C-alpha cells in the first residue's frame, strides 16, 4: 500500500520517505486533518476525505490499489 500511496503523490518528498505502515497511516492522518495548511484556510476532515477519494478514483492505480487506499483513508477518517 505504501507504493500505491507514493504513486498517488509522486511530487511529495515526504511520501518518498515512508517505509512502514505506521508512517503511512500517520501521514494520511496529517493529510486528513489538513495539518500542513494554515489554520484559517483548513478544510474539514470530511472535505479532505472527499478530495482524497476523488484523487484515488481518478488515478492510474489498479482497482485493487484504489480499493485498498480508499479503505485506509475511510478507516482513518472515522477515527
């Protein structure tokens, strides 16, 4: 799943450094919580989830990669 995430975000240097499932989940949570955006312009977790799911569905990943990544995002968003 790490490789799928890295394919989804090829321009992110942080994505290239992910080596474990824990690191992947941590970075997805940072993304869902919009922590890298200034507080005044942050989107809600639901908005970020919808954006991520759209990006996943429109990507060149295989169907199984899309399903796995979407499931991970949904699982982490529900926490």
